[in-house]
C-alpha cells in the first residue's frame, strides 16, 4: 500500500485534494455562485422543447454527489419522458390536488399560497419534457433479505434534491418542487420496490417563452443568519 493511503478500522482512506483558491478568488467565486443561484425561480410554465437525456443524467449524477447518513445514498431518481406515463401521473396528481384545494387544505394554507398562484391544475406534468420523481429508500435489504433502516433519510434526500435543483438551474433549465399529497400513486405508477417512498416530483425543462413568476422576495442575510464571533 502506498504511503499516500491509510487504513482506518481496516478501511482505505486516501488524501483529500483541497482546491487552492486565493482569498480574492474565493470571495469572487462565493459571490458569483450566490448571484447565479439567486436567479433561480420556481417556474410553473414550461415549454415542451425536448431536453437531451444526457443533460438529465448529468443533473442526476450531480444530485448523487450529496452527502448521506452512513453514506447509504438512500435515493432513487426516476426520470420520466414517456408521454403515456406523464399523462397518468398528471391525472393522478390532479385528482389528489383537487381534494386538497377543495377541502383538505385549511383556509390559512390557501391564503398563504395565494401569492404563488397555484391551483389544482398541473398541466406542467404533461408539458415538461422530463419529470424527475425522487424516491427515498427507507431501508435496504442485506444478502439474507433482511431489512435494515437507512439513516437520516429525509435529511439526505432533501440535501440531494437541493443539489438536483441547483444542477437544473446551472443547465439553464427550470423546475419546481411539486409535492402532490398523498403521493403513493407515484410508486404504483412507476412500479417501485417496497423500500421506496415518493419524496418529491420535479418537472424539468425550458421555461415557456411567456412564463411569469410571482413578484416575491427572499429574506435578507440579516433575517436568515446570526453570527457568533
Ligand atoms: N401540493 C399543492 C399545494 C402546494 C403547497 C405548498 I406548501 C406550496 O408551496 C405550493 C403548492 C400543489 O402542488 O399545488
């Protein structure tokens, strides 16, 4: 074994390759990345212009770089471009949303949502060229088919979804976090195994030429942070 490696509890560890930015570069990069991500918006109006599968693959690979509890990587990203399936997903999602908007959601909730302009119609589920349905893997099976719960599954998959959303934005595409509730229908339609639970549904594509977004604003640094020096 080379001296550039070591064994910890019998497992191989290799040197971490630290990026080497000057403090000026670091400041510029942190500012540029923020400026770029600050342009991201949740968009509900999509173009049907196709997006190559390879782009979606790269976006999913990016999400797969997320940290996870005990490195279990408890996620599965199902990318759907099949129109028949998209139609079925839309129909089932709208069915649930109809009940949500017409009774299951409180008055207060509907009032909070009003500025976003959402409703039970989810035509983007058919128009967007891709739907990425994210599943969390609540347990894994060992060689003897015994179940072992994964760790910090919601946190891990949430972080991966954040990275997925950033990667989508980085490609010049748009998405929105759609959470039809309940969303068990997604596991059924996509015939997922019993250890997977639907977590989030993201339509991915180009924004429609005439897409509008609500004129809402982000909290300021002072509102979202406290510094203890
Ligand atoms: N799931 C519904 C309702 C909804 C809920 C929240 I909280 C939002 O931020 C947006 C929508 C829907 O997708 O319309």
